C-alpha cells in the first residue's frame, strides 16, 4: 500500500516532466520478444516478453462435445492463471476478477476476429475439437494484456493438429497446422495523471486511473475493446487511442 | 455481448434478415430504444433500490452502505471501497436453466461496473467504509449490463450517496451491416458486433466501453455518437424516475443538457 503511494508520487512527478521511468516515449513499447514452441507436450505454446513481463500461453487440443445450438462447430476456451511467483499481490486460489477479465478480453478479440474457423474443428457427429488456451503469468511487470495476446496468437500460429482416429487423438502424430485465419494484436493504454501512455510498466499501472485495451484484426478493423479503471475517457481520447492501436499493429505483427 | 457463456458468443452469421427496409424485427428504427420504465425505491430493506424494465429485461438494483468493511483487509483508509455484484438468476433467460451467483461473465461485468461507480461516487468522503451495489437480472433480453448500471445509478441516488454524476448508457452494435442502438437479445446474438457504452452525462466522458465483433474505426466512432444520442434519452428517463419518487426539486435541474450542447 505505502510502496504503491511512493511509486505513484514518483511516476506522476515524471509525467509532469513529460517523461517515463525508462525514458520511453508515451506511445512506445518496451523491447518485445516472442519465443515459439517452448514446450513439446502441448499442441502449441509460446512465451511473450514485453520488457520484464513474461506470459506463457499453452494450447491443448482435446476431443470435446459441441454446444447444443452449434453441433458442427469446435469450441475455444481461454483461462488465465496469475501465479503467486509473478507478483507479490498474486495469491494462490481460485481465479480472481483480474485473471477472469484478462482471459475474457483475450478471448473476446480472438473469437470476434474469427481467427479459428470453428467449422474446421468438426470431427464427427457429437464430436468436435476443443482449443484450450491457458495463459500462465510468471513475471508481472506491467501490461499483461498485450503480452497475453502475443503469446496466444503465437501459440495458435504454431499449433499442430494431432491425428484423429476412432474418436480419439493420437498426440504423437501431429499432422497439419491448426488453421488460423488472421492475427489479432492488442494495444493497452493507461491514463496516468492527465497523460495516456502505451505499454505501462508495473509502477505506471499502479499510478493509473484507467485502462483501455483495443484489439485489432486488420488495417482498419477493431475486434475487441475493454475499458476498466475509474477514470473516464473522452471521445477524442478514444479516437486517438484507436489511431495508435491501428498504427502499432504492423510493429506487433512481426513478433507473431 | 451475448448474454450466455455458450457457443452463441461466437460471432454469428445471421440466418435471417434482422433489418428490412431500415426497420428492425420489432418495428424499431435503428436509433430507437425499446420501451423503458424505471422505478426508484422498490425495496424496503436496502438503503436504495431501483427496478428497470427495459424491453423484456427486468433488473433489480439494490445498494447498502457506506458501512463497515468486510473482510477488513480490503479497507482503504482514504476512501470508500465499492463492491459491485452482477448476477443473473437461474430462470432469467429463454435458454436453459442457469445457476445462482456470478459466473465468469458476471464477475467481469461486476468489475467494470465497479469502475463506473468508483468514478461517480465521492468515495473520499467515506474513508474506511464499503458501498455494496447489487445488480440482479430477473429476466434478460440483451443489454443487461447497461440496464443494470442505469438502475444501480438510481439506487445509489435513492440511498443518498453523493455522486458527481448519474452514470447512464446504452448498448449499440452492428446488425445486418447497420449501426443500431439498444440491441435486443436476438440482435445481440445474431448481429455482427455489440458495444455497450456508459457515459458520465455531465461531461460525456466514457466510463465503460466494451466491444466485440469486428468494426472499423469509423463504425466505432459513429457507434459512440449514436450511443450518446440514445443515452441522452435514457438519462431523461432516469431523471423522470427520480422526480416520480422525490419530486422535481429533489431530482435537481439537470444542467447537463446545456453543457453538452457546448
């Protein structure tokens, strides 16, 4: 609590001087890297790093039962685990509202953009493939959302379909890549003082009064938005955040 | 956003026309709202309450507090903490039987709802306390999160909790390629995009904006503008509901209209 107040005073003071903790521009990312196929057992995996933030996405494919109203479509499910190792505030136990929000915001963008053609996951009557993407946060130094999108997309892009025989998956025999139609990336903004900045570090998030995540799936196409935090954002602020998110898209796509 | 955690959340390809000759399935024009009625002070025990009947939606909001914080470690020595619980009762939807209590979707809505009221309530006036906002969906018909927040805002006023503004909003979206306001359940499930927006009507700051489906930048901006026009009408209903219980003087002369013109 007290350390947060100290961090906030420090960050707000820097904002007044128009600078950031690491001297970045307000709309610059820290260094990004994405490592693909980090694990062999799961059908797809990736670790995204933005600055010191590390998020692992693991993708498992399972035989699943389709939803009653969509009997010929596969299913996608996202979950996020904030490991206690990632941040002193994270505790073991059932997912809290932050991890539920993160998983749902990533789900929203990837589902809305129709990244996965769910019709192609139909196997036979009553059987479809389920795509389970688990986001495992191991080092939280700010901007988990953008890292989670990068890790999820990279995991989707590297995922291989196992052979399907007699209603079962033969996981040792992986054949075709999982069909992915398009790439989704996100830009997450934080309002700190009266400034809006991209890719906040942890101390900047602590000082933030509001957050907006915008996910894009094309040159002029948005596929998810989430506003949280107490601050209000004006129409003009939204417009400029959308411009930034669309402009940064190319830069982010390089890492997937 | 689709009201259920089912495959219906997948972006749908509408099997039938939802808009024909500019007229929606239920006879509305794109910018029209469904029937809307709000009643303030419907519960005896709660400090403040409101019932909203919006289309087929029936949503109850009730408020307790400021009161002692439980569990204690959540206490903030500088301001009141806000708890916001959104849940749908098991019999609220046309589809299968649900369960009591919040699911993952409801927990997320409670979280963004909480942020809306953290903006509006003068929390610094009530340090070391908590204010509990409960939003219970008794019958759902699309747009329940905005309807719940519109009702909860009035429940807070009814509880006498000082606020900067009365948050208000509406859901907009893209249905059959057309931007429409106040999507009903069918439009929500089968439309291409859904964007619930909550404003602070005094400043028109955006306190909540979620979006799914695919929209261009222009569509998002036009959606915000359409939401603002529709919200103006919903806000008038909010003020009328307060006047109905407390009289015109207590509801205050709403000078926000003048400011918004500027």
